[in-house]
C-alpha cells in the first residue's frame, strides 16, 4: 500500500496541529476562519461593486422569492426578513436543515461582495482514512502517483476554461469556497443553469446539514489579478459574469448519510448539482448563454485503465496558493479504493490544495469528446495527489433529478 503522510487538522482561528495516524484529507481543508466582521456582514453594493456585464446581470434588481421557497421557509419557521438580517448565522443543531428536501437558500443581495469573496476559506473537513482501510470494491489501489505540478491557467480564464468558476457558501466555521463547473442540462439544451461541484461543498454530511448562502461565480477573477491587485477591486472585476445563487442543490443520499470529517467516508459519492439564478435578475439569459459554454457529463466514462488522461481544474486556496487564480493538472489516472462496498475512485498526481474541491475533471467521454467525468473530492493536505468519484448511476440520478425539477420552468 502507498505510504500516506498525516495531514494537518485545522483548529479554530487558523492554527494547525498534526494528527497522529496516517490519513487522507478532503481537499479544501487546511484551516478555518472564525466569523469576522467581514465574514458576518450581510454586505452592501456600491456603484463600483455592482456587476454591469453581461447584459443578463442588468435590469430589474428587485429580488423576487419564489412561492415554493417562501413556503419552505415558513415550514421551517424561518422569517425571510430576519434571515436576510442575520438569522442565517444561527447554526443551532436543532435548526440546521439537513434532509435532502430541506434545502433553502434565499438570495441576500450584495452579501458576496469582493472582500467577502476574496477572504473565503476552503471548507474545514478533514476526511481522513487509515491506509490499512484502503481495500475497495476492486480490491485494488494503484501506487501513489508522482506529484504533478499545478499549472496556472493563462488569463483571461473565460477564454480558455469558460465553464470553470467558484462556489461560495457559509458554514459554522465562516465563509468558505470551492471550485465548480457549468454543465449541460438535458431539459434545456443550450440554456443550462446547472453547476457541478462536490457534495462537501454544499452539505456537511452525517453530522451536519445544508450550508447557506450558496452562490456560484463563473470565471472568478478572469483577468488573473494578484491578491494585492484585488484589494480594491470592484465586483465586476472578480465576478465579470455576475453572482448566481443556488435556488436548488442536490447531493447523493450516501453523502448526506455517510459523509464525515474522518475516514474518507462518503468520498465515492462526494458530488452535487446546483441549479442557479442570477442575483440581479436580468434579461432571461441562462448561465450557459451568459458564459457561452457548458460541459456534458459522462456517466459511462471508461474504467480507470482505459482513461489516458484527466485534466482537473480549480482555484486552490491553501498554501502555497491563495485562491485567487485558476490552475490545472493533467495526469493519467490510477485507482483509489476507500471502502470495499463503495465504487473505486480516480486518482491523479496534482499539487493543487484546499479550495480546488469540487473542480471539474475532464476527459474524453464515451463519444471521444471532452466531458466532465469527476470532481475533486479528497487528497492529502500536504498535496501531491487528488482523488475524485467515478460517476455512475447514483450520480446520474442526482443530475437527472435536478434537471427534471426545473424542466417546465
């Protein structure tokens, strides 16, 4: 079995300690941010912060809450005005919605301002597993791949990877960020509002519930500016195609029931699909029309030995990266088995760190054309490789369910 170095486990406040047993850790977890004044502030947009492009982000900026969301909020005793004014910060265990049908995510206009987005951390979820437990359904875990240095994507990011972006959300630990991909919607060809990411970027798993204020920003910082250059950036600089709020999210039942902070539990089912809507209303253009692209999802991708190469894309945020720039790794995948009853995962060499969770993995699909075949799920916090789930019937069920839910809208 491969030798796996122990990861760092985050403490509140950002310091870290080393665990004593060999383990794997969720990519996106090295440190946590306590809720600060910036993180807790509901935000307000100045004229320079308001997105002005594309056209779909202009027009009537009055936020209208669909009746089904209003009813859902009422069912759970949530007052929308109180929610927007800070009630969402209540993470009382008894009030934390966790079931698949409990998802609610009302828009809070201006919450995701440039400073809040820039300061978001990777989700604190150390999904460790002892190397002695790596005996998966095929009975095979291939040798640990050699690290592949992550390469910076040349700006403008939208020109080369228009489907890529960031997912922002709030958790009990503070403001968080993952990576994500615009994917096709079979119910709305050419007009998709679907986004693919990791399950642990929207739901805390067996010991928690749905995260809050989940929003997608396509082509975040498309110009590839440094953190210093973004200090006084307006909203259109960091979110050139606007902020798109998730009005529905779905992950696997396995992730909700099994996903945990240790043991790599649920990693083989660690994926999610979001349906999004623009914060600023607009002219009716879909996300796909706005960014000009969406990837197909291949649920019949070849087995690991038959995949020549996979390219993973993401915004790594843990050191030595800072989360502001887009990176990619390309490698021939190997197999990683977490549990005997679970599907074997893809694994590639890659030095991307926390924040790249949820980012799309692209390979030649069953028809030979580029398609999303996985997403970043786990890897050692010390970096070197990443692993992502093989997308099969369960993943297709999640995807189809979200597509069908909005098929008539």
